[in-house]
C-alpha cells in the first residue's frame, strides 16, 4: 500500500508540474477591429490580425475570408452610427484565423452588433463543427487548442441574414515575439506635382538607423545606396526608402512620387492671364503684381499689375500664409486659370517669388456704373449712401447708392477690417476690390470693402457732359481753359500731361481704360 501511495503522489506532482508549465507558457491577447479596412463593401479576403490599441500587425496571426455557400465574400461595413469597423458576412460566409510560428489559439471572443447575431458555428483544425455560445451580442469560443486554424461562420440555415462583428478578441500561447521595428522613413517633399526643381531629404525617428533608398521606383534593400545628404530632382522621380538598425526589424518602405507635369506657357501680364480661363493648362506668370487684399478664407489674395488684376484662389495653400502680405510684389506664379460664378481665378501650384514688400497701389476712382471694367482691381467709389443701419456682418450684401446708381457692397470675407463696424448713415467713399458674381443668369459686380471714409468731392457719378471729357475716333477729347489735362492708366501712372486752352485730342493705345483729370474733374473713360 505504501508503495502505491508514493506512486500516486509522484503522478500528482508530475501532473502539477505539467499544469504549472502550461500556465507559465506565454499568453497573448489581441483585439482586432478591422481598422485596416475603410471602404464600405470592400471584400475582406486576407491579411494580418492588427492589434487595435497599437495599430501593429501581429506576426503570429493571419486571417482569410471565404464565401461559404454564397458567392459573397465577407465585407467591411459601416452603418454610420458607429465609429468602429464591422464585418458583414452573408449566409455561410466564413472567417478563418491561422496561428503561425508555433502559436496556439486557446480562445476567441466575437463581439457582434444588436439585431445581427445569427447562430455561429466553428471548427478547430478542420474538425467537427461546434456552436459558439452567445450572451447578448457576444459569442464565446473557449477551451480550444487551435494549432492550425480556427474557422467560424454564419450558421443560420434557410434564410439570408448577416453576422456583423465589431471586434474579435483572440488569446493564444506561444509564437514568436517580434523585434522592435525601425520607424518608417519620412521623405520630403511628399508625393505631388511640382513645377520647379525639388530638394529631397529623407529621415527616420529611429536613432542610429541607416537609410537605404532608390530613385528608379525599385524596392530598396540593404544593398541599395545609403542616404547621406539631400539631393535635387527636376524630372518625374519615384523615391523609395527603408531604414535599418542592428537588432531591429527593417522599417516598411516609404514612397514619394514627385511628378513634373511641365508648364504650358508663360505670360507677362495679368490681363493676358485672365484670357486663358478654363483651358486646363498650366501657366507661369513672369510679370510683377502687388497684393491689394488678403484673406484667410481659401487663402484668397487679389493681385494687380499695370494691365489689370486677378483673384488668387490659393485653396491648396501653395503660397506661404506668413510670407504673402498686402503690399508684397510677387512674380513667377505657376498655376492655372479657372472661373467661379463668372469670376476668373488663378489657382497657384507653387509658391511665388517675392520681389519686394511695402508697395502701395493707389485705388482708381471710378463711377459706380463702371465697376464691370475693373474686375478684381483696387478701386474707390465716392459718395455712396448705404440703405439701412446696424453693423457690417460677414458674407452679406449691402445696397448703397451714388447719384442714383446702386452698388452692391459685399462683405465677402469674415476677416475684412470693416466687419463689426457701424454701417454709415451719411455719404462715404468706399475703397475695395471688384468681385463678379453670376447667379441665375444675372451678373453683378460687387464692391468688396477694404476701407470706408467720409465722402470727399470727386468723380462719384460724374458724366462726360459735365466734365467736358469724351472719347471719339479712338482718341480722348478734353476741353480746358488753361488747365492741366492729365491722362493716367488704371494704376495711376501718367500717360499724357499738358496744359490746354480749348479742346485737345489725345492719342492713347486702344482697348484700355484711362483716368482723365481736368482741374478738379476726374472721369474714367474706355478707348475702343
């Protein structure tokens, strides 16, 4: 009897040792939420189980989707009410989790979605089916020993339904522990279109790592050139890079595709640039234009040269917000010309060169009825009287009148200096830029206010008859009695100046607008 007792004791001790050894085996739990899928109805075919909290793929677990009894693969699905991913499976659709590197799956919890919890059957290592236990919306598959695979499927028979899975929580023992992965390199500039030579630099956050790169589109390896200094590219180039470090896994491959589509032409004046609207080509403006208005909205900027003006719609942020200010003179703008509601807009692809700062553009004093001739230009309309009272609000139309002519004053941008100020109750002079807007076939030329001042004497509604200034036979006619007749272009530059007794005919280039001053009388004319 004593001999048998010790034998039983030995067996119990051995069993306890085995149990303790099993308990001491490394156990890993991974929560997978299908975050590597982002598009509704995209098939879930195969991939690695990704830990939800870290976003890292588990080297010991992979998955495969299969259609089961129907041709429908498991698919990613989002109902819009939840911020996590779902798995949608049709009748019989199956999902297989495969352990690798000696890992053994011991349990799986499947978190479902209310109203989408049909019976779920599973098998271990392709063995017999068993049914997962369901509590509320949570399925449990426990006490298993999946060394090869675990497959579960929608088991509802006789009708088509869906099994939607928010998350899977997988517990396994064994497997290999991954090494630390070197941080993926950062390539600057990133993928995009470029119109000037670009300096490429590559870096990684992993201290002491070595970067290998290629510029021919091939995959980089440890045999590829070592990155040591930035380099310049001026033609379409695919840059790829990996980072490696001793004792760590190599980084993923970083890629930047720098495309140089080229420039279709160069223009020297803004008036010519605006003629190229909507031809889908890229142009380089080589003239010099001054910024007259700047807004944070869409990074809008109005620029003006001696021939005209244009609105820069810098929605892509090509121009630096802190380096392009009112009064800056720009050149070498590259982009294309489009139109919005009748307003030509130049959309820049790249940053421009700043020639100088602090430039002053004097507004052209214009008759309110002639705003259409000054699209995007800096103008001043004198003697405007606003209808109504209150304070100026953003993106609002206000009606103002000068000598019976109605002007739409549009507070287009919320960062205009006039926003929040009192609407004048007496006549004022308004300086601003001209914005064209077409709606339902009706075109209005709106004055975007930059500065509002007390009214002064001047052009505000003057006509040719009252000033003795007119246009005939392609020439400007001006009548004066020993006074100076001054003709200026739209930027205020003097074209002609002479003291006149009687009537003078002044020859100027046709197809342009001019400002004519005789004594205190100022009139804007257009010479055909």
